[in-house]
C-alpha cells in the first residue's frame, strides 16, 4: 500500500466513517441510515423457506425492528433468546414486515452494566487483504499519540496559510478521530476546516510537483521557431474560412512561445467544434517552416485518420509531406514510413500514442501536439520527456482539450501548463435543439429519423453503455442496426463499434462522411472529434447513464454545418432527480464551460477528465470543485516555497504524492 514509514500511516486517511457514538431510538430510524440501536429480543425464530433464516424482533421503548441472519451457527440460536438485550450496528432497510437490519454487527448486553459508547466517530480506512479495521485503529492511534508527544510532525505551513485554518496536527486528529457531535454528512461533504486544511496541503503538493516538472522540462532547450510570413499567409489563404478572433488570439500566444528557446508547455481549451485542429495546424506549420518535424497525437485511429485527411488537404498545396502512422499498416509500408520519419521526409506525422511508444525515431522533432489531452493524462506527458530527443533539445508541447473547465480547476490540474482558451465558435453555427424523450416514444423518434434522411441529411444513432461489458454494448448496437433496418428498409444504415476491425471501421466512417450511408449506428467510439457537417440529428440511447461532459461531446458531432440540428436524449423512465437535472441542463445550454462546471460539481474532476483510471487525479482529501476557493492562496505561497524552501517542498511531496510515483521521480 506504499506505507513504509510511521508518517505514511499518519497520512493514510479514512475514506468513510461510522457513527457508534450514540444509540438511535428505533422509532426514529429511517431507511438507509447506518446506526447503532439497542433493544430486547421479543421474538426469535428460525424460518424455513428455500433456506433457513434466523429472524429476531427487537424492541425498545419507541418501536420494533426485525433482524435477519442468513448464515448463523447453532450456538447463536442458543445465545439470541427472547429476553436478551442486544446492541446492534447496521444499515436500515425496508423489509417485508417493516424496517429491518440484515446481518448487523451485534453485542449481547448483560443486565447489569452497558458497555460505553465510542467517544469519536469510527474511521474506516482503505485497506488490503489481511489488515483489519481494528489493526488500522490501533496503528493510527499509536501514531496519533506519538505526534502529540513530541515535535514529530513538522508543520511548517501554518505560518503561511489562512489564519482560520487549524494546524496540521489538529486537522489530522480531527480526520482520524472526529468528535461525536459532528454530523456524518458534513464530514462527507468536506465542510470542516480540518478537511480544508488538509486539502490545502494536498493541492499545494500537487501543484508544486507539477511546477517542478515544468521547471525540469523547461531547463531543456527547444528550437526557436520564427514565423514564416509567406507560408503562413498561403496556408490561411487556402482555408475555406477565416479564423475566428479567438483562434487568431490563441495562434498568437503559441507563436509568442515559439520565439524562445524554452520548451512551450501550453494547453488549448476549446469547446467541441471551436476549431482546435486548424490552430494546431498553424503551429505545426511553423515547425515545418523552420526545418523541424511536427507530430500530432490523437486518441483513436478514427480521429487520427480524420486529422490525416485534413492535413493532407491543407499541407499538400504547400508541398509539405504528411505521414499517417496507423496500426493497420502492413509491415513493409510501415518500414518505409519509419524510414521517412527518420530521414525527415515526413514533415508532419500523425497517429495515436503509438507514435511515441514504439521505435519511431524522428530526425528533428520540433513540436508535439496532443489532441483531446485528457485521455492521455500526465503520465504520457512525462513519457514524452524521455523520448530520446537529441542534444538536450526537446520539442515544444501543445495539448488540446475539449472539456473546458473553470480556471481554478485548470490551474490545479494543469499547473505545469500555460492555458489558452478558444472561447468562441465559428460563425454561422445554429444552436443544437435538444429534447429528452422516454424510450416508449421510440416510434416517434424513428419517424423523425426517416424525415431527416428524406431531406438528404444524416443521422447518428448512439447506443451507450448499458452494462460495463463492451461485448454487450456491441451486441446492443448490432441489434439496433437490425431493428432500424427493418423499420426503415429504404435507408442505408452502417454500424461501428469497438469490436469491428479497424479497417472496416474506417471504411464505414468514410462511407458515412461521403454520404453513402444515411444512418450511423455507433457506440461511444464516435465521441471525439469526428466531423460530418451533413449529419443534423443525433439520437442518444440511455442518455441517463452518461455524464454531462460525455453527452456534450457526443452532441457536438452534430451542428457542424449551417443547417439546424437536433439531439434526442432517450431515457428509461422513471428518472431520478439528479438525472432529470442533468438532462435539463443539456436541454438548456450548449455552453461547454457551463456544462463542464456542472459536471465537475456532480461527478468530480477524476470522472469528468477521464483521469480516474490512471490514478493520477485521485486526491485523498481535496475535491477540486469544492476546494476551488483555496487555489488563489495556494498560488500566492507556492513560488516562495519553490525558490526558498526546497526541503518543505520535498516533505510535502513525500506526504501527499507517494502514490503518484511518476511525479515523485521528477
Ligand atoms: P474541435 O475544436 O472540436 O477539434 P474542429 O477543429 O474539428 O473542432 O473544427 C470543427 C469544424 O469547424 C471543422 O469542420 C473545421 O473545418 C471548422 N472550422 C474551424 N475553424 C473555423 C472557422 N474559423 N470558420 C469556419 N469553420 C471553421
Ligand atoms: Mg478536435
């Protein structure tokens, strides 16, 4: 568990609590409560149904509750007799005969003296096989005692942080052993200053690590890329449109960075459809114009191919060679491509992360662009660093994200990056009209699909995750295609999902793009980036299962042309309050910033940014949405710490970043 020292135990924090500090009267219980109660057994019987069950009825002055045991020993029947008094702890459920507890923890009370109650909330620690909660209680107790005795815990921040926050020791004592009058809910929601105090340190440690990473990267040299006016204006002139003011501004910021021999580390945030690709192209063009290569890394093959086609259109007239390194290429083609890349004949290289994982040698790479950055995460950004670039010269880095997030959150997560925002959509986009419909209205939806296709438009039909299983998801998509084909025999319906071979998938996407298909049934593989302006209707099934940002990304596939577009969110009723709220937000706004903000509130950054799986974003205490207010103060003190107090920085990293080893290495 990465716990090596006594201090590691101190910072091994509970992830939830139980309240065994008080006895709740049975009459006050509500379903879902996890509580301690006491009462006298008034009925004890073994019920035989398909199996034997031990059922007790327990009574106090205020009411009666059932206790059920599906597994029990003969001795338990002897011990749990009518007239005995019990103290139980468990979750209240709605049973067939009123409220009940199933397999509660229990303790038989003697008639004379009742055991004392806990004098603090009971912490529950993350654990591993072979270590019980009791062991954690003992270990943490020892460490907490030790902390109080000596000058064991260095708390060098207290002088620097807001006065209303408690000391580190107070905060740790509170979190490990919350006093009994605390409401569990407040603790869970992080409303206590003790939690703020720890969150402050944790975010600070996170930012310090990233800033050190930034410093390390920026100690290297990067090529100075001067603006080649002629080539640049030729490129812009050939475009079918003029850049928006926001695109121009961001291009300027990038070109500014290129003037220095320091590696650029810049994030471009822009809503779906805001035109990030062409901004990347402008940047890559400068690298090429200065005699360097530029690489563009996309999250999926489908997207890499789309980028490739765009770049060929843009770059070929300028006599710039573009290579697309795909998994599907035959060995021979691949070899010759690798050679082209090594020789520098391929000036622009496009592919998935494979372009950095394998034995791809660039002649002189000047710029790396990472599209839809959140799918790569910090680790890949780091691995770029040691990708064997020559003579301590490393390329500039541009990362592009389509989940626009509020500034303070971006600051916390991407402390190593400068941030540019494309806060404007290209002109002429009509807002997408979004409606939510119950699944029972499927026939109406199909009629609508037919009408849209009659008008020469195209439709996405998205089958989303119903179960965790990808196989099942693909089967659902297949079944949907068959079903739609029966309902709409005259329309051409294609299907893409994760289990379809890459070549076939690309072929079908291409068919859809060229309007050789009317309807594309797809799983969420189309989520990012695919661009078909003639598609004006999107149906999303089981919309209630998706997060807001994901819905927004999907929806962004339509509304890319001049025609009015629609999105139908189909759901299974009945809807919970929170899902209703989510669907309403989708109907009310198409502003990616607003949607991301709401999504962050509802689900937390790890989920929204897709970094949860990598473990990079798992904060122990901090919640970046909840604790945004801390960021300005953190930013005030961090530079001082970085330049004057390397020891404190090191200690903070050791305290908080143990599980993020990649950072710690830097
Ligand atoms: P995203 O930011 O989601 O990656 P894209 O780069 O795919 O967006 O751009 C979406 C669409 O908008 C593309 O068809 C692109 O050619 C077009 N586009 C980009 N910039 C402009 C602009 N300034 N004016 C008109 N259309 C534009
Ligand atoms: Mg894109």
